[in-house]
């Protein structure tokens, strides 16, 4: 469980994928993975919740990893689509996946994606 001696770049933290969170408590959720996480996951990875492997299809239950996850971890932390705006350009998809089509499905499933030229202003 200890991660002493590992160095991270800026892309390995929540701010690399989360553009805005409307609620600090409900912005994410922890998902236990039976058998543990099979491999290290980069922040922004779009993964199948059943296996914690990069999702190849939007028809499976999937989530976006927002905290670093490492092989053999017991679970992953994913974004809650209702309370979080994600940076669409920072999403990591499996090889061979049509990223634009998957992003469209994510929006249809309730995710809000912002790109470099999009501003999300918090309101009260």
C-alpha cells in the first residue's frame, strides 16, 4: 500500500482531469475492484468498473479515474458525473476506441466535459 519512492508528474493528480467540482463531498466515489486493480491507471483513464481496465465500449458500466491507482490496489476513485465537470481533452481511452464517439456517449450518460476553450463558471 505504501508508495514511498514513487515520483509523479502533474498529470497524476485530480486537477489534471477535474475542471470544476460542484460539491467537495459528492464529486467522487470509491469503487472496490474484486481481485484488485490489474495495472497502474493514469488519472483520466476511462475504465470498465467491473475490471478496472480501460473501457473498450460505452455499453459497459464505466467511470473516469480521478486519483492515481496502482496495480493490486483494492479499488479506484472515479468522478461522479452529476457534480463534476471533466477536462475532455485529458481523458485516456483504450487503443482503438473512437474517442469522439465515446465522449458523445459520456455526455449522453450525464457527464459534463469542458475543453480548453470552454469556461465553466461556478454559480451560487
